C-alpha cells in the first residue's frame, strides 16, 4: 500500500501554512472554506511552491526534506496533477493529449493506454479536438493524461469546480472508478461537501492554513456537520439481504435493520450511507403503523438553537453521530433535553458509495493480460 507523508510549514505571501497528515491508497480530501490553504498545500506537494521546512515523501521516495537539503523538481516527483481547468493542448487530438507525457517528457509508463481509456470512458473521443468536448470530457482527458505520466500519486485540484451540476454528475462515476481501480493514493481538493461525502476515504480538515483534524471520512464528517450544519453523518454497513419482491435492501446497522429502496444494491455489498439533518424527525415513543421504514433508537447529546426557527439536535446512535434539524417549537413542545432517549425517524438517505468486496471482472481481466504478457516474454 502506497503512503504519502506530509509534514510541512511554509507560507503563500504572508499567509502561513502548516500541515501534517498521511494519505494512503484511495482518496484523501483536503476540505475547507475558500482561502483555507488547500491548493497551496497541493502545490507544495507537487513542488510548484516551496515549503520553508518539513518533509514530504511517497513511501521511501523523498520529495522534500529541509533537514537533508532535498527538494526535487516537479518533473522528478512522479506526481500527476489535474488543475481546475483541463489545460489541454488545443492543436492535439485527445489521443495526442493523453500520450503527451510519454513522448515530450520521455517518460516510460507501466500503465496500459487502453486500460486508462477504458476506466475513463474515452474510447469514442480519441480522434476529437478539445474544442469539441464538454467540460466533463475535457477533465476526463486531463485525468487520463496525468495517469499516463506513470504517477505514484494523483493530485486533483477541484477538478469539478468549473462544471455545472449535470457535468459534475457525469464525471463523478469516473473519478470513483479511478479511485477503485488504479490503487493510487489520490489527494482531492474540494470545498463541496457532496463530493467529499461520495469520494473521500480520508478527510483532512483545513482552516486558515492549518490542519484542524484528519482521519477516516466517517469519523471526520461529524466535525464538518457541527461547523456546517446540514452536512449530516456518514455510516458504513453491509447489505444482509435484498428483497426482490419489494426492491428493498436490508442493511445491518449494529443489530438494527435499515431498509433502502435501491435496485443497485445487492447482498454482501458494503455501503456508505449519508443521513442529513433535514431527513430526520424525532419521536418520544416508537411509532407504529407508519410509512417511514427506518426508526433508530438514539440519545440526545446536544441541542443547538439560535434565533431562527430551527434547532440542530446532536444524537448518538451506538457511538455514531447523527443530527436532526427540527423547529425550536418542537423542541419546547416535546420538552427535549440533553440525555433524553428518543427515536430518530429517517425519512430519506443517500447511498454515497456501494462496493462489492470481491475481485472485479476488470481486475481479473487485468490479471489475465499480465499472465499472457509474462507468457509471451518467456
């Protein structure tokens, strides 16, 4: 498993930067408000900006070490960098853009061209020029070009920021596939909570140039919700059964059965669920004869009510954080207090990730290609 280690101090103009975190295979999201230092840290990792002190390495490959006087040039760092704008060469077709690093930089690559094209769905675009592509297609080409430079690490600097909602929805599945099939560590800069919920395995929270928290996505997400009410909670669980008659997946949440109407789910899938505060109602007693299928026993851990009509209720469900957004009038009418045991009625939930924990057909095909290649060499 590849590991990026970052421990640095620096500045961008007069803005101080300090970061200390690791990123492993999968996606690590650098998350924070605009101006929190996300892109600056990304550029320091890439060698486009210089830290004043610290250490950056990919496994045993040292990119920067102030104590040892090591500061590799960007082109020596084996990093693929994807900017907000695709930065494609307008006079090249897609095929030439994808292979640019190979012939212009003289880089050898272990990545198969056809495999990268397949992962990113570029088969029908190879002979087209960038001007004829949509924004999402251009970003997919930019990601493919970065992959074919044979990187040990991918840096994505808000690659969806310039896209409208429809184009974002178009490219997100390809980034998911990239994460799942390349086995590369990916550092993804974003200030969009929906992207982070869907893509991130780990989250690094940034504020005013400093890391305030870092860890697994499900562990860090509650911190985002407390700072940005509405983010919600992430829960990971396994599908235990799929009811073909009603099209319902049954999910085990620590002994509590949760049901989802999602035809894409199947037994033994591991899923990540996102439950938003606005999708939870509270009840003093467990209701009966109700259409809401998911009712969770919870304990109130905090009540935050401002001057507006709504209150944010922090809840504990078997050690997991949840939150409900209800009116202040409901808080008073129900006489809710910290420590009360109540029931959370979950009206809606989104499946942010579903994965079957087995070897995929793509992985098998890749293994077969490697076997054939070894046979040819012999």
